[in-house]
């Protein structure tokens, strides 16, 4: 496949069948199949290349971004890496606000692509990063905060890209399962299917972190992304690090796919849907997102040793 | 009927510091009333105007209760209920 430049190669990722993982669910001629959408094949290795590029293009169209501008973004990693790559190619400076409890690989990658990093306190996780970024935005009115949690272009990237790609590759799709962070993937893909194939069930997998991350000073500091519309999803599961690690290792062991830890959480929810379909004797084609590869999380200890020790080492980290 | 309810740090002032308490009730609304009877004040932190507060998430056996009928969601013996504040998360 040939592209004019690196940015042009965003999207059109492979959808691969998972026969060994699916095998346990098919019985009596009723097939339940799992499919992985390999978003780690995007230019910087994560699904975030889609929204990052779309948000930049939209801001350029709207006249917000001009060469030499500074982009500011709260991010726990992947979006920042995607934005930094695109910013480098398009001539923008970028400042990322990142919780201090994110993996060293992500920080190093951001620096490599030329991003400047502002650390936000570990307690409060991404909430704090959002707050700190909003403060910097107020202090620097000339900086452009694309703000992935509230930017319609984030969801649009998936409505126009991820969704149609899935339907083209898997017309028999019955379920779509993705991680819930900014909610952009689920909102966009759901909007596409609600119109193109409304019976597709939209399932959210939300990472459940250690207590430190939920350590708000009061409940009113809670955060629901502006993009989130609960009517666009059918159900939502909270998945802890133990299940995420177990599943991410299973994906590697049975299907040879080396994914990031958040994908383990997504797979866990997808397997739940597969088990339900098998129990009800209904055929299902369940597509889920492999959000990124495991490379950036090697130092977290998730891939080696016992599940207990992996779970312990993820405590307090923003692993997804 | 015993249902284990996991309490987030921010609400443990109502449970004498306990991370997890036991409650009962056939629905989430009934369970919260039962919690209130033993941990006065907690109901007001969970419910506002007859609905779950915007920044409070409740999961029954890991599924978001808002997709199971909200306060009317049915509960049974042995269910595990987790209460968490809504936070920005995900691989973002």
C-alpha cells in the first residue's frame, strides 16, 4: 500500500479473526466469532492517530491553527504522541500535560517527537491533567487546546473512519467493543452504526484503576467527558487490572497479538459478550479495538511474572 | 440478604473508614436506603433529586448500573456493588 506521506497512512487498519479465542464459544453450528481491529498499525502505534489528525485538520480549517502555533493538550500519552508527530510534520509546537504516574516509555516517546511535558499530580489522574491544562490555556490565550474530551472532531474521526471500515470488513457485525476514555471511539462508531446498522450492540470497557486515581477532594471534582452521550452505548463494564492483564496475556498466548494493557480490559468485555451469545445460542460477530501495542507498557511489569505481581505493580498507575 | 458494597476513599468518612460494607435490598434504591440506615449521610452523597449524582458511578458485578435500570436495578444475594467517582480515564 502506498501513501503520499506518513500522515496519509492513518486508518484503514486490519481486522483479524481470532479463531483460537473464539473456538470455546461456538457450538451446535452456531458461530460466535471475535475480531480484533488492529489500531496499533497506525503511524505512531495507537488508535489516537485518528482523532489527533482529525482535530488538527479541523482546527486548521477553522483558522484556529496557523504555522508556528502552540498546541496544548491534557493526555496520558497516546493522544499526545499522535499530536506531537502531526505537529512536527505540520510545524506546530506542542505542550502536553500528563499525570506523573504514566509509564516512562510514553514520556520518552513524547520527548522524541518534540513535545514539551508538563507533569500533573498523580492523585486525581487524568482529571488533574485536564484541570492543569485548562489553567495553562487560561494563562496562554494564544495557545490552542484541541481538548480531546470535548472536541467533536475526535468522535467524527471514528464516525467517518473506524465505523465504516468495520462494516466494510465485517458486514455481519453484531457487537462493537472499545475502551471508554474520552469516549470518542465509542461515540463516533456508535453514531455510524446507529444509522448504518442500528442493531449493532455498542459495549464500553472502562479501566478501573487503583484508589489513588479516584482520590478526589470532593465528588464535585468528578469528570464526565463533554463528548459522552450515554444513549449511544448499550452497556458499560468496569474492568480492573487483574482481568486486563489476564486477557492481554491470553491474546498473546492464543493469537500472537502483543497489545497494550487497555486492550486486555476491552477483550475482557468482548469475551463477556461472547459468553452471553453462546449461552443464548445466538450467532455473533464481535469486533473489538486493539488500541495500541504492548511496547509502551513493558516497564509496568504487566507481561511477566505472576498475575498477582503484575496486578500489584499496576496499582496506582494509569495503565490505560 | 447480603450484598458487598465497595466504598471509594472519598465516602469512607461515612463508613468509619471501611473500604467495604455489607448491605441488603432488592433494588439499588433499597440498598442505598439500607446503607443510609447504618451510615447516615451517605445517601445524600450518592443521590440528588431522586437520581444518581452525575459524578457517581455504581457498578453491579462490574456493569454500570445506569444500563441496568439505574436506582431500580434489581439486586440479588451475593452481588458485588462498586461505587466510584467519575474520573477522566482511558488511553488518552
